[in-house]
């Protein structure tokens, strides 16, 4: 048995070629793509001069929106979205994708409200809004492609 054959046999043995494994891989790539895209938006925003500091109100220190917070939040929200679709696919298989897509759209729109309502500078508001929209613009279509039929 050659190397190619043994590698293929090993991959098949652990289920790497199954629809479930491909779905998981593709969803993980979607999450990674959303994280990478928000990192790029954050970097461009900073390079363009946005301070990315959000005032928190009287007596509270302003919140610095650093790259670590952006990446961690994007990762967490993306994984939550993945998990929500997986749960819907199990509980409501015929309607999962439609429900998930509508929920993602509503969550995206609601996520813009705090950024837009904050007392941050205009450039910061623009970058924060673009970060939220970027997650949705990357994650929703890529994850939708992986949905169970």
C-alpha cells in the first residue's frame, strides 16, 4: 500500500471525507475568514486615523477597542452563530437556515445600535460599524453554504 493510499484510508477512517466533517471544516474556515476580515478592517481603520476609543460615561474609563478584543469578540460571536445553526439543524431541520439567516440579520442590525449611539468620534463609529457588518458579510454567506439541505 502506497503513501497516498494509506493517507486516504486514514482520512476515511476518521471520517474526514464525510459530509459532517466537510461541513465542520467549511464552517471553521468561515469563522477564520470572519476573524481575518475583522482584523483587516481594524488595521485599516487604525491606519486611517480612527482612535477606536469609546467613552463609557461619567466616572468610567473609556474603552479602547484593541485588536485582541476585536478578534476575541469576532471568534466568540462567530462560534455562537455556528452553534446556533447546528442546534437549529437538529431541532428544526426544514426551517433551520431561514430562521438562522433572519436571526443573523436582526442580530447584525441590533449590534450596530450601541456603536452608533455611543459618544465616540465619527471615525470610531464608522470603523465599529464596519467591523459588525464585516462579520455578517463574511460569515452569513459562507455558513449558509454549509447548511444541511
